[in-house]
């Protein structure tokens, strides 16, 4: 497999050597050893501190798409309503997933290069009266961040809906007050700011959400309900990834040692450097405003004199790999991932120097 000297893709990000060490150790059976359940509980507590929540944390095996599906299958029955607040591909995806298993869904849509506006969301929610409202904190393909989660959370409370938030690629790199935003189900992935392999998913579950989950009683592989009492009962629905959980413990502790506010400042510094340097060399930022731009990923238009394939190949030849895109943004917008282990000014500067060489 090809290796690149400078990795700036928006996930899976580079895994630091101190985290990789967790996979060099053999452990016992996770479902039989008390030590594993102690580790599980430690990771719950550390996660609560980082996400500013008193709600339950469940940690499951599998890439984060598994819990995006779970958040809907566990809370919606056929015919029930979802309102997807969307300014990008993943926001729209919530509606597509809900429709796939028979729920109804409407999209409160905003342009991909902008962010949601709470006034329009409230009007839509008051008219539609959904059971669940979904939102995406960082739209990774668009390089945007939704800063009005608290306002949308208040709207969800006003209409009696659960509030589900995908913060897969933002939490830990952008400050997030899950409880202050009234988030009922929050979704986090291991391969983004946590700088791990794409093998674990972390979910925040509120008491309101648990009531709905128990009523819906979904029992598929990705179901939440059997994970509620894992540390207390020493039982899981399937064998867990002990190595991954140990690596997660190292990552969570590293964030807290640095400090959650300090980690956010580091990410914003790398993002600003990326945006400013890119514009100085003639790149055009995809989001309409710096205010909309995420601290964890920057999206630029592909330079006009290149196709995406040509541009990507020229970067790779020089040892730099960045991210392409999906859907309507494919071939038009590329992304630079400065999250987790990659949120370092010196790494971003080195990568941007190569981009400048290619453009010249």
C-alpha cells in the first residue's frame, strides 16, 4: 500500500505511535474479564468530561455510520416523522436513512456552502411536528460547522422532539456542550479527532432518548438498548474490541491532558493557517464565510486549471495526500483535514507549501 509523507485527509487521520501501541498487546476476552469493564467505565467518564455531559455514554464496535443508523432505527417506527436539518451531504443522509426503513422525513435544507439558520428551522419544526430532529455539527464534505446547535436543541424541546446530532468529525476539536445544547443522542467516531482507526463509535444517550428507545424496542446488531448497563452487569451483546478501547483510553486522556479548550484553540489555529495560506496562493474557499468554516477540515475549490484527478496526482507525487469529495461536490471541492493528530501548524504549513508548488 502506498505511504505518503504528509497525510492531511479528513479521516481516517494519522494514528500516533503512542496510540498504535495498544494494538501490540494481547488481551483476554472482553466479555469475560472484569478488567475490560473497568476500562469501559473509565472511557465513559472521560468522554463525559470532554463532551460536557452527564448523560449515558455507550461505546460500540464499528465505524460511525453504524450509530447514525442506530440513532434513527432505535427512535423511529414506520410512519413516524423525522426533520433533517441539513447544509450538506450527511445532513441529507439522515432523511434518506429514515425513509429507507419506512419512517417519514422532511429536509430543512440550506446551501452546502452555508449553515443552518434557526428561524427557518423553527418554522419548519412547528409546521411539521417531527418526533426526531437531526443536525450535523461539522459537514466534513463541505468544511462547514453549525454553531447554532443550542438554538436547534431548544427548538426540539419546544416541539417535543428528540435532538440527534452527528459530531463525528468535530468533537474534541471544537468545543461542544452536549447538555447545554439539549442533545439527546450525540454521535462520535474514532477515526477523526480521536486519531484512531475506524473501529469504534461513541454515543451520548439522554434519559428522554432512553424512554423512546425502550418504546421502539429495535433489536438489530447496532441497537442501543442492550448497552445501557454494560459496566454494571458485565454483559455485552457481542465481543468488543479491547485493543481499540485501550487506544481510545489513551486518546481521551491525551485530550484532557491538553485541555478541551486548548485543543479547540490548536484546531482553530491550524484551520486559520490553512485558510489564510490557501487564499494567499489563489485558492478559493468553498464555504461562503470563514465564520462557517470548520476548525477540523477546510474545503477549497479545485484550482481551475486542474481536474481533481490531475491535482490529486500531482500532490501525491510530492508526498501529500488530501481528501477528495462526494456527490455534487465530487471533482469540484477538495478537503484538507487538520483534526486530531493532524491539527499541527507545522504539518499544515508543510502541506500547503506542496500545494503552492503544484499550483505554480
